[in-house]
C-alpha cells in the first residue's frame, strides 16, 4: 500500500495570487484587498491542515502582492489629489495677481530686505 498523504493546493492561495496580480497590474484596491484577505485565510488553513493542504508560498505571494497593490493604489490616488491641488492653487494665484498688480510685482521682483538699519 501507498502510505503517502494526498496533498491539495489550497484554492484560497490560488485566488489570492490571481487577485494580487490583478491588484498590482490594475492598481485596484477592489482586487488587492480581497487578495490580502484570501491570502491570510489560505495561509492560516494551510498551517492548520497538518500537511493536507499545500500552497503556502502561493498564499504568501498573493497577500504580499495585495499589500503592494493597495500601496500603489493609495500612491496613485494621492498623486492625483496633489496634482489637482497644485493646479487649483496656480489658478487662484493667477486670479490674485491679475486683480492686484502689486502682488505680481512683489512675487516676480523680490525686494532685498536690509536688516542693518
């Protein structure tokens, strides 16, 4: 007889890897967050299965990619907000300098201040 234990790859680890790859390539938190959740659940089940389930490395790769996808999505979102804020400030500054020529002159030609009076 064959005394080997049949092992099976945990489906959650495969789902985690697929969702993690989608999260990184699409920069979407809608796939990255489930990748993290599925990866941690699969990793926990694999540890508790006493060798009946495999795919520990796949689960780890999946939730690491999920975390990277979340970080990328946050980074890209904040970059867009910073860009929008800079454009808004530039427009407001243009309105102020158009209304008050003295402000434009003061900004364009800084006057040196002498502190030795």
